[in-house]
């Protein structure tokens, strides 16, 4: 209770002591209300003690989600991706050492990096460089520019390359949490899904958490080993991940979408935000929203 009162006092002081500004007028500005200065956000997250609670973490996330480091386009996706609820389900805390696999273009970087900046650490485990791929080269360049755009928020981010062969990404047993969002299908397409989770397993401390979100496939349809539609069956993913030594400890429907029929001409990319069919039936797909997703929490068992 004392921690919560202290946090509230510091939070109020931060908002009194730093400028508050509104987003430009318009639909997004009206929807999201006020956006707090980066200095205020960092002061609030710094006030979280090394024994922060779910409640103090939730308050910190509220302020970060309203922060000016977030693009309006990314904020508009919150209603589909539920970042606060997802991260709290995983059990994130500001004092954790957290690694995100393939974070580019940085949707969750905008949230996790400022949360752990003062008392923890954020590792951005980016895709390996490929000079022959314009897509990969631009993806990495854009992400580096994003980090450089807010050194006061992202200055503590450590960028590392995520290996595709199951090797070490950071020293073994050094992380409290690894998270990955909508990447399993990409690894399946590259035949490196097992290796990816083996790398995550080695990096985590015993008792460490792996948080996973992925486009949920139709269980009545056999899993394509290449996941060409972008969808992955939940039971398939659980077997894949537990096969690397993890233990499933939680499942959530936070990111479920029953409107998603999962039978589109261009797979999951038919839906927003990609709209691969362009203007064809765009209103129909907009009404469906982003994909149905499973949200799973695993731990690396203690010996």
C-alpha cells in the first residue's frame, strides 16, 4: 500500500512538473486524449522500486501507452493488440531483463523499452543482416533510425542479432523474460522455428518467462509446416515450444478475435493492417479487424 501511495505521489508530481500536450486534433487525437512528455514518463517508471507490483507496473504502462514516443499509427493498433493486458499477463516488471525477438519495426519497443529503462534492460534481438535483401536492409535501417530518434527513451536499448542456428543471442541463463509477437509463422517459413525457441530457452534464467503471441490457425485444418497462410495452430505451437524444454503455464484469450474466419485468399495479410488485396472488400476486412491470436505464457523450469 505504501508503494502504491508513493508511486501515486510521484506520478502526480511528474505531471505537475513536466509539460503536457495534446495530440493534433482529429479522430486519433480525440480517441487517445492527452500524450505525456517523455521526461514525465521516465520519471514515473523510475519511481517503480526493484520490487514493483502488478499495480505499479500497470500504472507505468498506462503512462507509457499515452507517451509521445509512440506513433499515432501504432497507438491505433492498441484496440487489437491489447499491449497492457498482454504484458501484464506475461508478468512483466520494470526491473526485468527482457529480450524481444525480431522487434522491428518497433511496435512493442515503444512500450517495453521505456518500461525497463531505469531498473531493467531491453534487448532488441533483430533479424540477421542480409545485404542481398532490400527488405531486410531497410527493415534494420528503419529500426535503427527509430531508436536514434528518441535517445532519452531508447538510449539503453542493446541491439543484438538473433541467430537462426540455435546459437546464443546473449549469455546463457541471463534473462528474466523473452517475448515474441507474430513471428512463429516466419520462422516456420525459414525452417528455423525449433532453433529460435532453443535460443530463447538457453538465454532465460531457470524460472524465466517466454511470452508468445501468434495468429491462431483453424484447428480443423492440418498445419502447413511452412505456415504459408500466416496462421499457426495453437496445439502445434505448444508442442513445438515445449519440445525445446519449456513448460506451458498460462493461456489467455486477450487477443482473440472470433470474427476472423482464417480462410482468405491472401492469408492473414488480407486483414488489417496489411490489406494485401488493396481496396477489394476493404470495408469487410476492416470490420473483421486484426487476426485472431493465441497468447501463451511458458517458463523455463527450474532444475
